[in-house]
């Protein structure tokens, strides 16, 4: 409490040394842009779903304020007014500067960020924290921000740092990341559905290969930074690693070791599966000090009993014969009748459970009435649901708010029941869309006469949404989506033992066309092999050629053409090597060569084209310009390009004259082993490389000998040489 | 009532309070001493800058802050201890000022307190912020306030309070009221009767007029003197802070009386008090220290490091060997997180194992602690959550199988504290002398005002 003077700004909360720093900002995307929770979220946003009777948003805000965040932008899609109302009534209003930004138009996380950027609310100077699903964390994210700032000081090209937790459960959405350990640089990002969840931190010694990698599509980067991303770097920060180093520094300060250790729980609520797991983690105190009895963000007081049983202090009625086996939580004013069994579940406030009912691993929201002799297993039950006597709810079921189940109903496994009818993506509100007979029959058969609610199609049956962003998202693949559900087991999934040898341009395993699997498919799908950098798709080459042709014919500016190419490279995850050779091939192909063209004609033509377009080629070879020469060499060796072969020296000369290549780069080319045919597969090919190499070498030799001051001599010498080599 | 006053939300002090509350709740400030210092600084800020027109209001304000602090982390009792201490100091200072007023003020004013005993029917419940024993005996109080040394009133250490209480008790004894009051007040302290108006009116039956009279001075005179009083109050709080800061040294002063040559001392965790105590003792005596590593926090490692770098022969053992090594130990010295009124205490988990082992082998257990950790609380009902359960990550680790991943079926229980019953402890070595567990309640009673027991 250093500041003795009257504190003027919000900074009074921070220590004195922080006063002149800009407040740390965070962006919370309140919308998930997917439909995983939809049945529960018909009349409320996902971020207000209660986890342990506290809205997810409250947990997120608590986690953020634990990270010394001062300003939070909550980006809302639908139900923005509810989020606003929640924030206005929450205590965080006093401690954080929270602003709600509503947008109906953003259809993806990328859209949301673009829109955010347009509004200019973020401080451009400072990094911000992006939270794209609700998090529960006891980790101080501001440490990560510090590390990010440090990285940026060293290398301006780091635009983003991703937080990664080591360990944790296996999750169908875990990516594989290749990271260069000394610089924490992300070299490759690969979505890896259905695989073990530990991020594979590979200490791959040959990381140089990946020097010019491009980053595969990531949910939030995509679209936002497209035109700038090339050549930028993304760092990966392993949460918890820095604590070890910080520990030494901190020991001097007056903090106990206690506050520093163990504080590395970070989880995101992404789907119903993680919802259930994280609930249990919170009850088991993994997120300590975020635990229900430690003044939960919601402000409800809970009493902790042995076995991680949390009972609200406010008028909970437990029968003497109630069996509680933790971890579990019972909200305020709930009443459990006799012979009830509650096992690893959460009950919201004002719930009523009838006699002899068993509830196992279920998450029940506020104000739910459950009758007698019910069996409820591994499901989520929305607010205000009424369940009659003798009802059996199968595992994985989701009951939306306000659903009513009649006596004796049997809810099938993984069923989704909503108060309203299911509305697909192509749903048109204008259309009077009456329930047809078949659907009604099915509904009555399953739910019975007394129930109120509509059966939704199972999640994996949902037609894949046709919006462009999600079209090829492997995580939205039905097989994978199925595993995101509450109640599914991952234990019999085995990891494929894929070695790093597949890093070569291996055959791309057929991009699995989204198969629709039958709802009854209880067998678990096999695991896709690890596939890294299989090269860009065919579409890329077609598109690239088209775009270049357009640029060439319509005479675009080099910058514009480069921009277009970059966008394409990003979109197709092609990498700049592929792009460069494509560009080079295109323009070399534009050089007209026929039987009786002379060397000077070809030289003039080459020089003309590359004086105009050389900049485009160079802008796609940021690291090593000798690659241009090598690509040229490769080009003339390709089939159908024999006519170029004998003119290779002239082509190089043309590239040199048009400043596409400099003298030093040509010398590097001459000295490199690749140009002499090293690394080719067979002798014949090597010989051909060598031949071509010998055509180019004299030029470079002469360039080297030549003094820069007598231009005349060199030109003559050049010409002589060319003739000689012919 | 005064206690209902609270800070406005736009007040900078409200923000400071909120900040302290949240950092307490989020365990960003841990350890009794850190908490105590932060609390003292906060209260000092409030006294300095908050707006209040009467002393009631100030006391109510501080009480409400104290209430929020205890809500934020009920296990950090030091925060409320400090609040109680400061409340008491403010009353003392105010009373001194009022007494000074009596001397210099017109003759009508001094008479008011003396009306007290003669008008028992006039109960004034709004004044129960006032110390019962001093106000109820206005007549005897007055001479006390005229004590020749004005400095005495301003001295703030606990021992002085004890001294003051003794002298006051002697004065009271002549009035013979003391027995009833003592029994009443001890009753109140140790059964924790909530401070309902009913129980308050009990006190006031014999004495209600007194506070009323004093209050009358408040409203009229206090505003005039508040400016004068403020620096005095701030100075008093400064002294509390100073005392807190020197706690370790003060405790360590007695080290040579407690440690003999060639003893083998068992300790655990990393209590700063114990560390200072052992280091001080080693200046005069040569002994060996056995440190239990105190899993899962492994604070014992850093203590062993620190002691051995000081030159003390140190042996680090795993917690599992405590019982095996105890026959060779001559004394167990432990730190405390907080000491309760019954003489029991909360200490780092593992301490109970040490204390029980020592009990089995009849080895003395000595607790070194500052008196600011003495809390007027009892481990009533042996509250399950009172030992502050931590994240399982400390025990089974997050890396590899964290988040319950590898150990889904296992429930992990990781308490941070142990509750040690009073009968397991032989002696408390404090910054104000050595005391047996059975005497702690007395010290607590003397250190805090009864009406502050329930904030």
C-alpha cells in the first residue's frame, strides 16, 4: 500500500511502479461461434451458463482480474442485453472496467476481431489478452504478457503469444505444435483431432527446415492479420514454465512460496465434455484459490465438508438418508428428499429432488424439480426443468431450459431436448415450419404425452454448416464432434504412433471427405495419422496462376500482386517457397523462346520481365535469395522446358541485370551444393543439374572477377562467355 | 448505528479496501505478518483521509472494513486482530483527548461523566462502542486519565495495555464492580454471545449514563479536536506497524533462555519467527537443528538453507521420519499461523505430526509467535474447512497428469494448516514474554475491547 497520496486513477490498486503503464486489456468473446451448447443456450448466452452455480463469465472475469487485467471488452453476439444486465449487477463492475460490445454481424471469431479492430477500442501500443472461450484459471496471465513484451523487444516480428498448458486431459481438439525451444517460436501448428491431448513439444533439432513456415489456420488469427502474417512469428508460451525462473526472483520479495506454486491451472470451457470435467476440477480445488468455499465469484457462501462436498450455507435441506459422495455442490435453498443419492454432481439453487432418486455426474442448473425414483446420469439439465417421477435420463443428454418431462419418460442417451424446435442453419423464420407427423410420432414415442419439449437431432447428425470458415475445420467433423460431448469416453482411443519421419513431403492422406456417420455409431472412429506439411493443395496452384495471369495482363502494381498472393498463401497454407517457385515459373514461362531466338533477344526479354516483376519474386523470398536461382535452375530442368535449358546462363544474367539477383547471391548459388545437384535422387538427375549448373557458373565466375568500375569490359566478357558455353 | 456506516463506492479508500479484500481472497497476500501490515496500512489510510464527523462514525467505518476483510479470507485472522487493536487504540486516544478536554473545558462538561452511575435507567445503546470497564466507571476513570505521564496513554505496545489494565483493575477493585463485570465480559468473550442490543443493555444497566455523557462531548467537541486528534491516531497506528515490523527480533530476544547448549531442535516449515529465534540463539549457544521438509510446500528446504548458511548445523529430513527421529530431539520449536483464545493454534500442515510425536515422547513443544496472531476466536465445531484446503496440484503435480487427467478416480486432500490442540503445546514464546496456553485467553482479553470481538 505504497501510495499515500490521494489516488486519482484506477491505478491506485496496483503497486506504485505500475502507475505510468497503460492498463492491461483483455477481450472476451462471449459467443462461441459454434453450436455445441445451443440447446442449453436458447434464451441465454453461453457465457452465462452456470458452472458450479456461477456464470462462466464470472469465472472468466475472476480469472482475468487475478491476472491484473484492468479493462475488459466483452464482445457479445446474441443475447447482448443479458450480458449487459449481468455485468451491471456483478461486483466486477467496481473492480474492472468492463465494456460490452455487441455485434449481430460477426459470424466467426475472425469477424469479431476485425470488428473490434475497426472500433479502435484497443490500445495499439500494448498487447491484450484474447479469451475466446470462458476460462477458469488461477494462472497470472500478465506474466505471459510480460514475456510477450520481452520477446517483442528482441524481435518485432512476434505478433502473438499463445498460451499452452502442459498435461491435462486428452481432448479431441488438441493441436500438435512444433516449437523451437530457445525462442519459443511456433514453427508449425497442426490441428489434430482425436489424438492424445498433450501438446507435443518436439525438440526437433532440424528446425531450420521450418524457417519459412507458415502457420496453419488458427481460429483467431485467420482473417485478422492475413496480409501481415507472412514473415511474422508466433510464440508459444508454456504456462507454468516461467514460475520456475520467477521463483528465484520472488523469494527476495515478501511473497510466500505458497502463492507461487501450484498456480497453473488453466482450462477453457469449449464443449459439454470440458464443461463436465472442469466442473469436477473446480470442486476438487484444482483452480484454487478459485474454489466454491473461497468466496466464489458468484458470492454464494458454501460450506466445505469432507470429501469435497460443498453445501450452500443458505437453507439447504438434506434428508438424513441422503447419500452424498463428492466432489459435489448443492446450491442454496435446495432440498433433497430421503434416500437420494448424489454422486459427483452439481445442483443449482432452489432445486428439489424427490425421494429415491439417483443423480450421477450430472450438472443441474437452478430451479429444477426432479420427481421420485428418477435416475439421472451424466447429463446437463437446464434452468427450470421439471422432471416427473420414474424418469430415466440417459448419459450425455442435454435438457434445455424450461423442458418438462412426464412421468416414466425414458430419455435416450445423447439426446438433446429443447423447449423450442430445432432450427438448422438453413432455418427461415418466415416460413411456417410445422412439425410433421413423423417427427411428432417420434417425439411422442420418446417423450410421452405429458412432456413439453422437442427432440433435437443428435449432434453428429446435424448437417455440417456451410459457412466458409467452418467448412474444412477438422474439429467440426462429425466423428470428432461426437467426442466433444459429455459422457463420451476417450479411454479406448489409442494414439497412433507416428514418428517425425512423416515430416517429409509425404503423401497427403486423402483429405477425408466428411462422412456422415450413423447416429448409432457407438464404435469409436480410428485416428487420423499425423500429417504435417503435405504441401499446398492443387487449388493453390490453379488460383496462383490465375491471379498472376490477371496481374500480368492487367498490369497490376507489384505491391498489389504481392498482397493478393500473400492472401492466397495464407488461405491455402501454402508457404512462401511454393509461392515463389510458382511466381518464378509463371514469369519464366512468359519468356518467349523459339528455335531461332538469339541470346541477346532472350536477355532483353528476361531483363524486361524481371525488371517489371522481380520485386514480386523477391518479396516472397525473405530469407535466402539464392533460392531464386535454384528455383530457376529447377524450372529449366522440368519437363517441357527443354528449350529453356540451354539458355540458363542468359536467364541468370537477365535476373542479375534486372536486380532480381545480386552478385553476392549468385556467388552463393554457385558455391551451394544444391545447385550442383546434391540432394537429387538419382544419378541421371544429378547429371542434368550439373550440366545446367555449368551453364550458369561462368557468368558468376566472371562477375566475381570483374571490378565494378569497368562496366564495359564485363559486358563484353559476358557475351563471349555465353557464346563459349554454347 | 455507527457500524452501519460504510465507505462510498467512489471513495479512494473503498477502492483500497476492495483491493485488499480481493488480494486476500485470491491469496495474493498470504502470511500473517504480510496481512497484518497491509491491514494496518489500509486503516491508516482510512483514518487519514476518510470523512467522519464523530468518533462513532470512524469506529463504525473501521469495523465495517474489518468485517469485509474477515469475509474475504476468514482464515487470515491477523487482519481482524489488527483492526481490533487499532479500534482499541483509537478509543484510548480519544478518551485521553476527551479527558484533556475535561480539564480545560468549562466546568459543565466534566460533570457529565459523573452523572453516569446515578442514572442507571438511561440506557444509550448506540454507544456500545465504548469500552465497558472504563466508561462504566467514569468516576474511577477520570483519575486514571489524569495520570501524570501523558506518554503512557500514547504508548501502544501490548505490554503497556496489560500494564494499563492492571492499574485500571486496581482502581476498579476499590469500586468492587469489577467481579461482576469481569465475569460478564469473559462470558461474553468466550461464549461469543452475538452482540445484540440485549446483551449490550446488560452492561449499561449499571453504567449507561456514562457513555451518554461522553458522547455528548463527542458531537460538540470532537469536530473541533478531530484535526488535533488525527495525527495522534496516525501516530498510534504507526507504532502498531513498527511493532509488527520488529516482531521477529522481539521474539528472538528470549532465545538464549529457551535453548540450551548441544540441544537438538526439531522444526518445520519456514517460519520467519523461528528462523530469527534460532539464529539469535545460536549467537550464545551451540545446538543442532533438524528441519522437516514440510511437503508439499517444501518450505523446510529454504529454512534449512538459510540456517546452514548462517553456520548452524542443520539436518533436513523428510516428514515421514519425524516420528522416527523424535527420540533424539530435545525440543520442538514451531511457528504459528494464528493462535486461538483457548491456546490452540493453526500452523503449517505437518506441525500436528511434530506435536503429537513430541507428546508421545514427552518432548517440550515451544511455539514462537508475535502477539498480533492472538485472535479472540475459537476453533468452534472444529470446522472442516478451517485448515484451508489447497489445490491437489501441489501433491500430484499438474504436469503430465494434471487437471485430474491421470488420477481421475483419486480424491486428493491437501490442507495447508493443521489445528494443534492446546494440550500439545507447552509454551508460547511471544514478543511480550512467555506464556502458557492456558493464559492466552487472558492476553487476548486484555489486548482487545470486548465489543470488538464480533466485528
